[in-house]
C-alpha cells in the first residue's frame, strides 16, 4: 500500500547511486525477504547472495531472444 522500493546491489560498482533512477532487469529470484537476527547474519547472507548472483551472470547471455525482446520493448 505504498511506493514499491527495490534495493539493488550492483556488483563491482563503487560510488553513490542514491536518489538515482536505474533500469533494472530481474533474471532470477535469489531468496524470499528475510529478517536477520544480527548484522553478521545479514553480511553472511549477502556474501552467499553475491556468489549465487555470479553463477546466474555466468549463465546469462544478453543474446537470449525472449529477454532481449522484452528489454527493448520496455524502452520504447
């Protein structure tokens, strides 16, 4: 019942993107929203998420016709 907000971790980027507009394409869902008991547990999960994300990127090719058509269609 409000504005949809998505937090995106941009692997390998160093800088400040707060208050910036980005186009984001979702390739896969890593996990459901989770509450963590402490910062260490959150940090450990983020490390696992990064490993999983890298695996997804290894398999992804932007030449995948269906995804590429969708991306191009959204930008028109």
